């Protein structure tokens, strides 16, 4: 039952061209019968049907469909009510062109939740048979004539056995023969259902309708039960009733039997030739047209008089609604699941015409661009520690031109520090390449930040083991990486980080050490026993001192000592086993020195010599004897330390808590530098300015790609608005329409964009292996995933944008837009 209470609707409200298209209409329609809405063109019949059918909204009033209020509900609910209750027959059919006749009808069943294939087949075949379209069930809709399309439209409207069928000028585009057939079907539907029919053909309404409502300018002007006309004077143009033609001549002989019917009264002048089974006809009167009438032609000869259509004739086409009754509760249903969504998407793309397929190249190109840009952006933004880190990340550097020993000792005693060391912690060790003959005399130089191996734990090691004594060290892979990058290292057989395990390393004057472990902590560290630090710094050439000749005695601030001829100062403990005391004693006290006995004439025991450490002259306490003729100044470890302190600018401290130490030192106004943090900042700043232009370019390419995607999808969608309108009009859920397009976009992206992405990723992968490009492009899982997400994401967003904009409108609004096309 349909009920309208004081329904009003306007178009162009409060504008100059306002139309009060439904004017305070109150109506009630019962469960059966054929209600015809009659009225002049533009009086609002279609709009009234649309609001009853839920395709359009009203301004005020109420509409009830089978007791359920239709107005004021959200779009999804309206869709539900109309799907479960109303079957809509459109004047322009609204079939989905790229679906078969069968599928066009079956979709209505799927929308009300019928899933059983057999049931769908039975019902669809039944209605197709009833409308005379069974034999065309596998044809695509766009291959049908107007009459055939309308029959499919009727089949689709009735297959779900709706309580109400709405038919908007269903015969408006049909010839008279089809009109009668379609009307007969509609009439038989109205025996069981409520059919609301809009027509402008009075005599059709008179003959078929049980009630006639006349409308003018949006208002109901009459509403009457129709006393049926018993017969319908509806002449069918394509039937020629021979007995109605008076001028009839017959030529009859043994061999000829020719009938002439002349309705227009003109002359007839024909030559007919029969030859080889063919009949050739020539008209000798200019302007006469000859048309052959056979089973295929639309014209039909009826050997009878014309007679009006009687009630019995119209009842020929009855149908049984019981055959369509569905067991159980019907539910407004989605017609697509994820699998069918994808499958449909691929099918649609496969069926694209050649022009659209060429457009797909645009997606390929934009995917190439997107991948390129992302890899480029990440490449230049990807600043790795090895590009700038020079020290153990946990260190702080106290800056000073010259550090005095007392200050150093004060920091050394501070409990906030694990340990401290003079200088920047950088040392250089030597690793002889002993493996191959060609490289036997060469050696690798390992430069790293000196660090205590006690800071390490087993889990920090990538290879090897923890050191067990002072002769064993751990080296970080970062140190080794820079050695490997040297071709010589590869020639010598050291191509991998692991190959450095168990290799011997040397520092002048120090006992040999062995690499027993390799860490991977992102700091370029050489981990040794802390007790060796001072001697290592003193004897190892640090990265900064490569140019210098070595650690010599001296205190340059005081203008003495350091000269090319000065002797190397050395911890006597390092030589205790290789030299022997010739006279005097070991230099156990601070500032004491033991020299080679060959110097005894210049350096007398008990006397000071010119060389100073920390501003103090050294006092000779003994002579040593050495088989290898070495000429060191042997001193105790403190003296070595003082010497190194005075030599170096800066102190490197290893704080227990870096942030706290930094704060405290800053509070004390001490010039302290978080080397890691600061060099990262400086490096990034420097790098940013150089990559800015690259980023802009990549950004522009990215933007062009997105615009390209948008334009392609928009162009493709414009041709699809009608399709969306049709789907919405027949009640397909908004979500399903999104899904259809999502499926299609996913298919496009997979078929066109994915190969572009894969191609570019491969090219970039190869290119980034070349060191020149390695900092320009990055190909890693993040870049790949992000590129894919962007490609799929943007295709989806831009692709769905026009769908979203269209789908927001009411079905009637979408259709009115597409009707224009
Ligand atoms: N979306 C719309 N926006 C503005 N005006 C509209 C819209 N749809 C219809 N109209 C106008 O509203 C009036 C009623 O249109 P409607 O289609 O309901 O009339 P109708 O009686 O069905 O006409 P016809 O018999 O010619 O189909 C017409 O003047 C039409 O131009």
C-alpha cells in the first residue's frame, strides 16, 4: 500500500525558475490494481513516481510504502525499503548494457538476497519467458531493440515479486505492437500487485487502468475508479488488414495467383520477372518504393478486418506471481563480495576498447614516475650514520685549545664518567695483508674511535667472541666497511666483514693484538682494554695526525722539545721485557726518564735534560741496553699520559649518562660538544641544502603523476556516470557501486601500474648498485611498500572521487543528468 500525505516538492526552490512540481498531494493506493497517472507533459508525473519509488526526495509531507515511512530516512534505508517493496520500470529501460539479459534480471534477485543459483535461474527464466525474452537471455543488453529492452526492464522489475510496480511511460518508446504486448503484461501483473503507471496515452489508461488520477501543474485534479472501456481501439501501424482495403484485384491462371490491394488509389505499373527461382520486380512509376514482406520484416499482412482489442485478448498474457514468491525473509543485500569485486574489475578492464587500453599507458608511466620520485626522495634523505659519525656515539668532547693536566685529572676523578681520554679518541691501527703473495707487504689501515670493550656485551657482536685479555680487540663493522671499500682489501681477500676475524693488528711499539669479535653498533669503534688507551693514543697514529711523524716529546706551547730530532717517549713497561737496565733504575716516578746508554755522555744520571713534559724537564734515572739499538725515552705511564694530554686539544669523555653530563657541563659553561648529535645536525644541514633542488624536482614529478592519474580516471569516469545512474536507479547499494569501481581501479593498477612500478624498481635497484647513484636512489622494502601504497592509494582516491561526487546525489538527480546525454 502506498500513502502520500500533503506531499510537496519544488525544483529550484526560491529561485526565479521555481517549480512547485508536487503540490500538496495526498493519495492512498491499495494493494492491487493498475493506477494510471495522466496529465500533460511537464505536470510532474515522473517526479511523483520518483518520490514514491524512493528515487527522489520530497520537500515536505510524508510518504509511506507498505507502512514504512520513506521520507526523512538516510539513503541506505530508503534504498532498502524501495528494493524490498518496489519494482521500477523506466521509460528508457535503464539496463546495464554490458550485461546479458539474464544478468540484468538476476541482479534484482541478488539485491534482495536470493543466492541459490537454481532459484535465480528458475525465476529469471520464468519472467523472461513471460515477457517473451527467454530466447535472448544470453544476449548483451546493448544488442536489443527498444521493445526487447523494455521487456527485460519489466522482467527485472517483477522478478523479485515486489508489492508495488512503478512504470514510468513504459511504452513511450515502443511501437504499437510492442505497446500492446507490454501493456498486457503490465495489466496481468496488476491482477495481484499494485501497479502505478504513468502514461500520456488516454486510451491505454482507459482500457487498462482500474483507477485514473489526473494531474495538472503538480496538483491532483481528479481521481476516479475507471469503468473499463471494454475494447481498445488501438491500431497497430505495422499490421496491414487486407480485408479493409477495398480496391482488390486478383490475377489467377494455372500458373499465376497474384493479389493487388491498393489502399492509396494510385496507378500500379510493375514488371515482374521470374528467373532461376528468383523474383525480380521493377516499378515503372518514379517514386514508388518496393519492400519485401517476409518473416523478418516488421510489416505483417493480416488476411482479416481490423477489430478492436477485447478484454479477452488482453488477458492472454497472464502470469503467476506464486512462481516468484520467495520463501523466507528477504533482505536488502550487497551483490558483490571481494572476490567478485576483483573478478568483475579485471573483466571490465579486459573488455576496454582499444582507446581506453591505450589510456592505461598513462598509469604505467605515472607508476614509473612515482617509484622514481619516492626512491629519489628517500635516497637523498636517507642519511646513514656512516656518512658522518666519527666517534663512539656515547662520547662527549670537551673542547679546549690545550688541556692542562690538572683539569684532565679532575675530569678523570669525576664519577659521572666511565673513563676519559685525551684527544678525539680516534686511532689508527695497521693490519698486514699476509694472505697473498702480491699483497704480503701491504697492510690495511683501521681507523676508529677508541672504546672500552667492557661496554660491549655478547649480543652486540655480529661475529666472533668477546676479548678475554688485553691482546684481543673487537672492531665495529663500520670501521671494516671503509677498509673493504678499498679495492686493495678485496684483492687481498678481505671482501667481507667476517674475513677480518682473527687477523692481527699492530700499533708501533705495542704488542700485537688480535681481532676476536666484530660488533654492529653503528659507531666506528675499536674496542680494547681501557688500560691500553694512553699508550695506544700515544703510539698509534690517529686519523688527525696522519701527516705528523708520530708522538714526540714536547710541549709546543712552551716552545721547546718538539723537533724532528726528538726521541719518542715511551712507557717503560712496554719495553721492560726487551731491554735491560744498564745503569740506574727504571723510571717509576713521574717525570723520570731512562735513556739508551749510548746517550750517557750527554745525559747524566740525576740530572735533568732539556726535553719537557707538561712544562717540566725530565730527570734521567737510568740507562738501558737494547740489542735493537732503539733510542726511546722510557718514562712511567703517568708521564706518557701527561705528555699526551699536553699534546692534544680536547678531551673525550665517556659519560655514564650522556644527557645529564651534557646538561651539567653546559651549566658549568664548559665548551662541550655532543659530537654525534652535532655532526648529524651539521651533516644534515649541509646535505639538505644540496638536495633541495632534487627534492623539488622529485616532488614536481610526483605531482605530475598524480594529476595524470586524476585526469585519466576522470576522463574514463565521465563516460560511466550513466552506468552509475542506472545502478543507483535499480537500487544497487552505494557500497556496491564503490566496490565495482574499486575492483576496476585495482585491476587497472595491477595490470598497468604494477608493471611500471616493477620496471622502475628493477632499474633503480641496478642503478643504486653503482656508487655514483647509491646516494641518489634508495631501494629498500620501505621505499617499495610506500611506492606501492601511493600508487594504489592515489589511483583509488582519485578514481573514487568522481564516483563519490556522483553517488551523493539521489538516483533521480543522477539520471536527470545522464538523460541529457
Ligand atoms: N531535476 C530537475 N531540476 C529542475 N527541474 C526539473 C527537474 N526534473 C524535472 N524538472 C521539471 O519539473 C517539471 C515536472 O517534470 P516531470 O518530469 O515530473 O514531468 P512529467 O509530467 O513526467 O513530464 P513528461 O510527461 O514530459 O515526462 C518539468 O517542468 C521539468 O522540467
